[in-house]
C-alpha cells in the first residue's frame, strides 16, 4: 500500500467541493443574486446562530480575521449584517443580522435548492445515501488521524 488510492479519493473530494461551489455560484447568478459564495458561507452561519464573535465566525467559515473582516464590511455595505462591541470585552465584536439579512435567506434558498434537487434527480436518493455514508466514514477516519 502506497496511499495512491486514498490520494485519488482526496482529489475527487476536493474537486467535488469546488464543483458544488461553482454550481451554487452559477445558480445564485441565474437567480439575479449578487452575493459571493464566501458571503453565503458567512450568512449561512449567521442564519444558524447570530450574535457570534468575529473570531468564532472566522473559525466556522475557515477564514483568517482579515479575510472575514473584508467579507463583513461588504455584507454591512449590502445592509445584511452589523457588528456590535461585546459588552464584556470591548475589543471583541459580535456579528448580527439585519432584517434584510434575515430576509435574504428566503431569497437565496431557491437558488441553493436548485443545485441540490438537480443532484438528487441525477444521482438518485439511494446512491446519495450510500455515498454519504462512505464520506461520513471517510471524514471520521481523516479526523481521527
């Protein structure tokens, strides 16, 4: 064993992630939405839990602080988020959704759903379930390394 098959599997996983990103961006554009994939990642985290610190948000979206700050500035300009100083430690800021930011979820969801529905129709639910189990096991193995 030389690890070449595992290497090929990792390459397919990475290419698949990139393909999903491209498909979601294409769908967002076709729905007339001017939001980047990176902005969508930040918004998705905030839709699940708002009021998180910038540091926690940076970790959740795997961005450094400078990149996240740039994304947040752009999201603030679009009117989707605002930042507020932490009461306990004024050096830290927490990120919150505006009403427009909350409403964006309903606008964005159909574009994202289009991609996933297409994948389900093309591959079939049973195939997706089998593959998801494989990737769940793969994640566990790599995470435990």
